């Protein structure tokens, strides 16, 4: 009951806070003018530029205000630096010196921005007119004739009107930063720096963590003492029916999708270092923005599809009978919408779906929204939401007929799936046409992302893993039920409200800085205890894990909990959540280190474990083959850990050092911006660190291949055993 109440409460909070947030947005002026009366651009150009930024998939390449892709340039900080370059040139001073205070003092007065709320006009220095045209010229080359060397389609954007509107949008994000709407972000030597709220909220976050962990730890310790010695006996399961065995077809298709997703990750990793893939130029059909968007979209799709297929497999064990038609229908619908989602993104970013700035925008609805991570066309998102709601309905239906011990498990899964569905609907808004205001867009975009990875997905994963541990006889039923309820409630409340830690620098009101830092850190507590559970399970492995199936469930759980827990709790909730650290690490490879530990290990590996469970229970995998599945899981975990420790984290630390020296713009520089200054991605040390990632990638791929090929080669045995129940 408390999980259901928590779900309702967090969405009510979001709706209530939206009224305050949308009443305190950064201004989108009717026009931006110079103090001598020249109009530089208007609100229509800003809004048009925002739409075009999405239509051309630039958020899956670079970023504005640090939100978007992690490789391409940050257009906000680049625009500020372009303005500085132009002003310095006009003043007759050197355009760039790291930590040069006198240069900043000379340029700062010309970067002053004033907003008149009565006339809805932003006023800037007369030099801004020339600076804006200078930026247009730069971006026309960057996105046009030089686009291929910048990992985009050759001659990607050549229309000057399009580039002008894009530059108007980029410049607007720079102007609201200079006006103080982004808490001092992005760091620019002598111009922008963290404000006092960043420091105060960081201190309060630390205090909240200390206060929050004590009652949580006390509750967990009490339950462990009360239930730890409860009986743990494996639950005998009947042989799967022919209908349940159909899910193996879904597992194979999902496994192939996951393999493609991994290969795309390898491809875009190569693009970090070179415009070609081992000398083969694929940028005409697979530029960075498409490769990046498809890489993470397919990850989301194969994980969600796994949960749908696994649900179809296990629901009969909860007493809910499913027909062959029902099972085939749900699987085919899931696979079809996944294919159409990925296809739509590619067709849109290749500009095959034409741009239509009307109320009904086909590219937005059926192609790709162009909102990093929430890239899927809105129509496809709504279809996915319907499928998720349907699975939620099935679990609620099962909860009414299953045995009492399993009822809480099915209820939590039903609630978590429903919460995920509502989050998807939030991400599909406004359905027909993009949001005109960038800050409003970010508000809803992050709600969907957190409904997945921070709010309801942890509850789904923890419930499924604990259920498997109970079935395998590795976890007491009462302890599992208590911890599922606690974890689900903590994850949903802290994870959803903790979405605010993404609102630090995007123009949302400052209150979100405090909510995000204080509530967001509580996410780390719930996730961190997953590591504690895993260690305790490992301690009992000699007495509890006797069968090959028990050992397999145990190893998958431990690798997932420790790797994913460190990635999510330590790197995410702990390190990146603190505003003062996030200010400098935002949009750097440290965030990628967090993502590449948390996502594949906390969500990917448990999903792969579901494939193994289906393959084993259907008789495809035998006891003797399970040890190879365990080796695969360990290699998979080691691979992503090496990827993080050898490459992503060192790159992020290096970016932090250079950011303090040159400013944020530099740490994502790919194309020369200042004469004589080598772009960050062209530095020799950076190239070496990029290639070191290969060690972790190959290790993870080997682990995945062991599991995937093992399931594929035994597929026919599972689908068509010699003896089968009806």
C-alpha cells in the first residue's frame, strides 16, 4: 500500500511544482537588441532554433547548458567563447589566455546583459551584433563544410537561415547564463562561476545524507536480525508450458538487439578518436548523432523488452494463465514498436522525414524527438506506455489469485510498471509538436528518464531479483518482502523527487538546487544497501548456494549489485549529486563513467540473467553449462569496470583539470576555436585514454558472447523438448 501511495505522491508533487517552475522560467525575449538599437534576433528565431536543434539531432551529438551528447561541443559555452573571441579582437587584445584575469576584466563589461520585463527585451553591447554574425559564420562552417571531420553527415547543415536560427537559440542559452538563471553555469574564467547557492546546497546535502542513513540502516538491521534465520527452501516450479516456451523466441531476438547495441557502442567509441571506423567512412549513413541515439535507445528497448518477455514467462507461475495468442501478440507488439522506434530516429536524423514546423510534426511524432535519451517518436513512446500499462494490469490481476507470500511481489511489480508507464507519457508530451521553451522541455524530459533509471526501474529489478532468490532458496520470504517494500518506496520517493538534481543548470528556479541535492542523495542510501545485501549473500554462499542454479542466481546478483551499486550510489548519488562537484563534472566523461557502470550492471546484467533463467527452466541450458553463464557474468562486470577505471574516469578527471584552466568550452572541443590551442579531443594523452577503453570493451563483449551464444546454441532444446506439457 505504501508503494502505491508513494507513486501517487511523487507525481502529485511534480504536478504541483510545475506551476511554480513554469512561473519562474528564464525569459525568452521578444527580441534581443543592442544598446544602440539594432535588433540581433527575435523570439521566433530562438524557438525555431530550438526545434531545429532537435530535428537535426544535435542534442545527441553535443549539448547546450551541458545537457545532451558527451562528445560534440557544448554550444552554450562555445558561443560564449566565440563572443569573447570577437570582443577581444575588436578591443585589440589577445583572444585567449588561461586564467588571465586582466583579459576577463577587459571583456566582462561587453558581456553585460539586461532584461526589461515590460518590453520583453534583452539588451546587450553593440559589439554583440558583430559577435552574433561571427558565431553564425563559425557554426556554418562547423555544421556545414567541416561537418564530416566533426563526425556528422558531410555538409550536414548548409542553409544559412537554419544556422542563424540555431545560433539564436545557442546565444539565448548563453544570455540566460550571463543573466544568472543557471547558478553560474557554465564555468567561464572571470565571467561565470558557481554562486553561493551551489555551496550552501552542497553542505545541506551532506547533512541530509548523515541524517537519512541512520534510520534507514536501523530499519534494515532490524529486519535482518528478525528474518535472517527464517527457513529458505527452493520453490519447486512445474515444467514450463508450450506457451511459456514461446518466450524463448523473444529472448533470441532481444539478445541479437543487445549485440547490435553493443557494437554501436564500439562504433561511436571509435568516432571519438577518428572520423572513420578502421578506415571505413560510414558517416553518410551512421554519423555520431545517429550512432549515439541508437546505442542508448536500443539499450532501453532491449531491457524493457526483456522485462515484458520475462513477465510473460513467469506470470503463469503466479497463477495467471496466458494464451498462445496473447503471448505472441504482446511479444510481436513489443518487437515491432522497438524496430519502428529505432527506424524513426534514423530516418529523422538523416533528414528523410521532412521538417514541418506546424501543429502536427511527423518527424517529432514518428521519427525522433531529438531530446537526448528521450529521443523516441512520441507515437512510439505512447505505444510502449500502453504495453507497460498492460503488463502492470496483468500483475495486478495475478496478485488477486497468487499465494499470499507472493502477493506483495506482484503488487510492487504492478505499481512499478504503472509508474514507469506514467513516466513514459510525461516523456511523450506534448505529443504533436515540441515544447517551445527549452527549460520546460528539460523539466519533462528528466521526469521520464528518472521514472526509468532512478524511480521505478530499481523497484522492478530488486523485486525480480529477490523473487528469484526466494525461488532458488537463497532468501527468506519475509525478509525479501520487507526489503522489497522498503527499497521500492525509498527508490520511488527519492528517485523521482531527486530528478531535481538535473535541474541545477538548466534554468529551473533555485529551489530545485536544494531539493535535488537534499533528496537526491537519499537515492544513494537505498541503492547502496544493494551492495550490503550482495555481500551478505556472498558470506552465506557456502551453506546456501549448493545447486548450479542457485550459484548462478547468486553470482549474477552479486556482480549486478556491487557493480551497479557502485556506479549508481557512489558515482551517481554520491559524487555527481553534490552541486559543487556536479558544476565542474556535469557533461564530462565522469558522468559517462557513472552511466557505464550503473546502467549495464544494475539493469543490463539482471536482464541478461532473466534470459538465462528462461533458458534453464525450459531445459535449454543444463546444469553443466551454467558455470559458463557465471563466467560470462563475471567477465561482463569486469569489462565495464575496466572501461570505467582505465578510460572514462581518467578522461573525466583530465577534463576537470583543463576546465579549471581554460573554461568548460575547452573540455568538449573538437574543432579549433582559438588559434594555437589544440582541441581537447585531439590531445595525444586523450587519444591514449580513449583507446584504453578497448580493454574493458573486449572483456565485456567476451562475457556477453559466452552467455548469448550459450543461449542461442541451446535455443531449440528449450523450445522443442522431447517431452512437453500442454
